[in-house]
């Protein structure tokens, strides 16, 4: 579940590649990208099948998917942050303080965790993961998942699921802690489009059936 940035062009590389013309004046292709890959439901199911409840990989996966947080925040989570059915998170990137309800599936994963450490996720030596160390702990390749499946992609999958469940941008942001609504609205717009398309076909089908 590592964010392997070495496998993708850097931001500066993407900017250079997207220029309309190179320094020599020749035309260059504009690269279109949707950013970091969002895990699909099939990929989520594939990972869960390979890593059952009680494994370290499944716990890390559940913390990422069911809190919608960045790996920099997940590595610091511990039992002391859980109170009254919520988990408290102060985001490293933004400083935002969040109180996130503990999802039933996350509660199940936490219940299978041996609870003697300061953080939920620890190394083989019983020490908390560093941000970089957790990023290098990859269990996707052995499952046969594509290299694009990353920790951040689970955060995006969590937002996608919330949008598909009908949550508003404000509701999603209350969990994910995104700095701007514009980032979150990408998920709600995509979900709205899919739902509107489904409704359109249902109307067309009813009309066809009547005719």
C-alpha cells in the first residue's frame, strides 16, 4: 500500500511534458492524468481476501480505508486516540483536528489487534512506523494488484464510497479533512453523474416497456 512516487513522473516532469511546445519549438504531447489511482471495489475485495482480519497488512488497510486519512496520520494512531466510538486525528499536513466515528469494519480489525504498543501499527521490532518506513511496507504486489494501488488511493476510495452513498461534499470533508471543498466535489460530481445516468436509463426503459 505504499505510495511509490519513484514509479511516476514528478510534478515538475509532468509540467514539462504537458507544455504545448518544447524549448526547441517542436510540438509535444500533453499528458492527461487523473492523479493517483482510486482503488476499485474488486481491488479492495482482492486485498481483503489475501490478508484476513488479524494480520498487520489488513489492519493498516482498514485504518486507511475506514478513516480516509493520509498514511502520515495513520502511522500515529493508537488506542489512546479512541474514545466514545470515535477516533481523534490531528492531521499532519493541515493541522486540522477531526473526530471520526469508528467504522464497524475498522472496529473488527482493531479488536483483533494485540494492544500493548503506543500505536496500532508497529514494525517487526515493536516500534512505531515512520512515515517513510510505512510507505515502504508494501503488500499489494504479492496479492497481484497493479502497482498503482497505493495508500493514498485507499483515501480516495473512501471518499468515492462516501460520495456513492449519497454523502454531500461537506459530509465527506468532515471525515477526510480535505482543505478545500473543490477537492471533495470531484467525488460527489462523479457519483452524481453515475446516478443520473442510471436514472436516465430507467426512465428510458419504462418508456420502452410501456410502448
